[in-house]
C-alpha cells in the first residue's frame, strides 16, 4: 500500500466520522480541538520566551566576558610594555657600578665630604633580576642639596629602588639635614 493510498484511507475515515456525528458534537469537538491548540500555543510561546530570555542572558554574559577580556588584554599590554622598559633599563645597567656612580655624583654636587659612608650589604636574586643593597649615610647637607641628591637618584637611567629613606635634622646645626638611605640597585641576572 502506497503513501497516497494510506492518506486517502485516513481522509475517508475522518469524513465518515465527521458526517456520522451530530452538529452539537461537531461544535464540542471543534471547541476541544481549539482549546488543545490554544494550550499547545501557550506552552510553545512560553517555551520560546524562556529560550529567548536565556539567549539574551547568554548574549549579555558573552558581551560582558568580551569586555573583561579586552580590559585584561589592555592591562596585559601596559604591563608588558612596563616589563620591556624595565628589562631594557636592567640591561642598560649591566655594567653599572653604583659606588663609583654615587661617588662621582657626590663630587659633582660638592657633597663628597659629607658622604660619611657607602656600604654594600647584600645581593638578593629573584627569577628576573638581582638587587644589590647599598646603605648610604650623608651628613650636614642643606635642604636643596638633599632634594637634588634624591632627585638624581630617582632620575638615573639604571633601575634603583629606594627601600628606605630617612631624613632628619642634624643634632649640631638645625638648618642642616642628615640622610640615611637604603638603595636596591637592580641588575639583570648574569650581570656583574
């Protein structure tokens, strides 16, 4: 039996059943079919609304995740540029001798006689650099010289970290200052 024959047989059964029932039963049957269609349409619409809502939430979440990724990438670019700059500064200071530099800076500023001591303490190595710790004691300098000295330390091309800076007035002359500094001079690993 072919598909066309099956469809014809089904259509004949529906026609026979439809003609066999009374008009009142036809109305009730039509009303029931309409009610079933309304319920199915309501459920289908609810399911579609839930799906649309979920898709909207997923889309908003994906957009937020994309914004977060873009922010993280921007932060990464800034940090990578800083790391490259720091690495270049570390490489530039490979042959830097801090005590000689500090002594020549003291001579330029005319305070070499005020530098009481410059002592190398220790070398700390990390995964990325080594830091040489130097203690410096400068006595009897005025405020302008102290600011100039600190500015020159900060403005150097080499990577210098001021771990501790103490400024106090001199005991003998209240117009003069005494500086106590602990510097960390950073160099690349493998440098002298």
